[in-house]
RNA sequence: GCUGGUGUGGCGCAGUGGUAGCGCAAUUGAUUCGUAAUCAAUAGGCCGAGGGUCCGAAUCCCUCCACCAGCUCCA
C-alpha cells in the first residue's frame, strides 16, 4: 500500500473515532485528529475522563460505524457558514479563524458526523477494517503548556488484520527491550525512593559496562590530544550568571544553596568550569587547539514526568569536552570530532541514526543569545563544514543551544521518542562572555572559538541505548560476565576452578556456577542473564582435558580444547562491534 | 509540571468489605546429573505511606509518595 494511502486510511480512522466519541459522549468538543507515523490520534475536550475501559467501548462503537458503511463526503463552505456550522466547536472555530483569507474551507461528512478537515479520506467507512485504539493520554491544545490540556486517544490502522497484528506484536516486543526492565533483570542498575527519584545507582555489573565505556572513550580522546580534567560538581551562581545559563535554565537547576557568603548550585553542565580553566593562563595561537575533556557528573532538576531510567535522570555523567580553537581551525577540529563520532559508532555497531543541523529560531529573542551577526557567522560556518564533510543531514529551526548552533546525532530507542546521542556545537558566544583570549601571530589578543562536543553523550543514556539495541546481550567486549564456567558434577568442580583461574589470568571476566543443579537448569539461567559464553565441564573432560563450549550468541561450538577456546575468547574480547 | 493509569513477598501475578494466596526465585536436606525446569521440606508480606468511613479495609473515601504512557521541556 502506498504510504499516502495508508495515511488517508488512518486519517479516516481518526474521524471514525471522533464520531464514536460524539455518539457516546455528546458534549465532547473536538480539537484535531491527524494521521501520524505509526497510526493516528484525536484530541478531545471532554468532561468525562477517558479510561482504558472507555477505549474498549469506543472501539466497539467504531466497529459499528465501520459496519454501517457510511459514505464519506467532502463539501466546501464560505467562511460565515463554516463558522455557523461549527458554532458549538470552539477549537474548530479557532482553526477556521486562523485560516488565511483566501483559504478554501472544506468539511467531511459521514452519517450524522461532520468535521472541519482538509482531507483526503477514504470513500466509505467500511474501508477502515483493521484498527485498534492504543492508549489515552493528555496533550496540550496547540502543543503549548500554557493552554488547556486535552485528552488524546492514540490508535493505529492498517490495510489488513495481519499487518495490524504484526504491528501490535512489534509493540509488545519493544517493551521487552526496555532498558529499565533489562537493567533490573540483569542487575545493571537500580533506583531507590530513599536515595531519590531520577538518581539511578549502577550495580557491579552495570558499573563494569560503564567502566569499559569510560576507558574506551577517554583512551580515544587521549590519542587525539585531549587533556582530561576533574572539576567539582558545584559552582557559584555567579559562574552561571556569567555564562548566561542562569538566565536560561535556572528553573531546571537544583535550587541554589547558601554557603557562608556564597551561593552555589549543583552544576547542570561543565562549560563554565572548563572556560575558567582556559582563562587561568595566557594562550598563544601556537598552543591552540586546546582540548579539555572530562567525564563529568551533572545534576539537572528535570520535570518529574520526563525521568526515564538511566536514559534521563536528574544525575548523569557527560562525556564532555571543550575545544578552544582559532577561527581557521574550526573546520579541521570539527571534522576530527565528526570522525570520532562515527568511528565510535562503528565500534559499537550503531548504524541507525540521523544527523541534524540545529539552528536558532531568529524570532525567538528570549531563548537565544541576541546577536544576529554572531549567529549568521556560526550557522554558516557550521553548515559549510557539514557540507564539506558530505554529511547527510536535515536542518531544524529552534533546536540550537542558546549560545550556538549544533550538529546533533539522533537515534530512536526501542521504546519512546527519538533522542540525541552525540552532539557537536559551535560557540562564538561563551568565549566572549568569559573574556577568553589568545595572542595571535600579529601580537593582537583575539577571542577563540569553542567547540562543545559529547560523543557518548551521557554515559547513562549511551548505556540505555546499548541495552535496548542488544536486548541486554552485550557484545563480548562489553559483557559484565563474558564466560560462565559450568561444572556438571562435583567431580568436575576442581577442573572448573582451574579453568576459571586460567581465564581470569588472561583478563577474561569469568565466573563459575558450582551449585548442585541440573546442567540444563544452569544453562537456562545464564542464558537469561545473557552471558555470551558458557563452558560446560563434564566428567569425561576431567579425564581428557576437553571441554564443551556453549555460546549464547553462536550456538553450540561443539567439543574443543581449552587452549582453542582461550585463544578464541581472548581474540573475541578484543574485537569490537559484534 | 500537566492528563490518565498502576502500586500485593526478590520477580511475575490472583484476590473488590469478613483469617493474605499462586508460580518462579531463595534456604535446608536428598539427588551427581549433558543444553528451558530432579524430589521433599522450610522460610519470606503491617497489601507504597499517612489519615478517614465501617463491627470489620489489600478492597470504599481523602492526602501524599513512587512508577508507567503521553504532552510540555532537554544547556
């Protein structure tokens, strides 16, 4: 089925939903009901709160409407008559009033139900055979949190029942990938009410993965000439007033605390600390670029409703760095960052992402540092570099940081909305605010440009993404337990212990399961724990030194010698992107 | 923050006004075993917290907390 035909079908499904709502809840006011990527929604303003049970009733009513096979007819009205027709629908009236003078005002009618709508639609309600209402949520009118919150019903529709079932099954499977579920099952991290919400704690296995990520990226950065620093998790309010963050984000920072004569906040980001480090010494053009990196702990007072496991918490750890460069060095330095991003993605097997050039909204003087010339310079410079690097990207207005435009690399997790994994930002603004300088060739003091960048983004979020991509079955080089040694009987325990010791000596993260359980039972358990390799040690092998390697990923490798296995596993743990 | 939903042993669930249950996990015995479940016994819960209604509350009402879905936000 053509994509736009599917969109039409879904749009008609949303009208059928609205008709059902009007039949069951006659006082309900209609807002809008478009087709979206995987289905459709319709926003309603109703006195009655809709619940999951309401959805079941609405679905039944929708089935009736489909069965009635109503003809869907389009007609056009002049503005006055259109307003008269929609006089009991305040949201529709507002929409009509917002239409341009010369706009054609069209309606679609099916049975007793008429909706203001540009169309198109299917010809008869019977065309909408396979549909399902998914959930009911709140949504602000016009997407503005100052407006009234309406009730949004999400649903989906497909050409056939089979496709619908497939989609519903896909949704179920996506839930199994949820990093919060897997994180708990595999003992990677936890949260605790007494510690505080949005404050995840990494457990030994989760921290093992974390440590590998941290070492991986820091080692790469050192190779590229980064210098790492360690700075405190607090800063004075003055520091953030200087940077401008206070004005823009004070509501999203943990409240200020008074200590002696000074007022401090938990830091929400690290740019100002790094700026002050740069400013602490004079710099010559000969020494640039200077690349200051930090695996930095940050705290943000995120709205309670946006917290989501380790994907978005109130404490997180950024793989942050600030590159202080001359204007001439922007391109090279930016290219190096882009290379680093994609090299990293390759190592982690990340292939499904998209690049966004995030620009300011020139009309929004509140949100963005007010300096047109600076923005033009920065945005053009960034666009030029991205074009020169032949990056495939889309431009998005109003997505820039307050101090400059950025390249964002976005991914879509198994569950929920797209988010940014990596970012690289061009900043002509903060260096001025902090009066940063370097002495140029001609002995004139000039202002450097700063590139803010995060490759793994936040380590927390990066791990969340890896968990959902791998369903917790990490590639061997990341797995918290790489090899599980499983002796079959007590008689094989000793031999198992010697193998365990030998593996550990070679740097393999191995454990032994010496419980007196059936081997099938043990295997099942460690499979659920997503352990990449299991070594089954039996009676026979105690005699002849052979073992049986059972690999979660690769299937049964059959009988092999210990030496062969050790060679393979050592090779495997040094290989990335599996 | 907003709208709606959910909260019962470690995990997954049942229980809608009358003595808190089931499966898995755990512990202790026995079993010494070849790829999704060996047998038996034992232990574990003020039913998210606080207040209220009632002779009696996991169940009804109120407040709060946490979690889930989405909206708004994301330096």
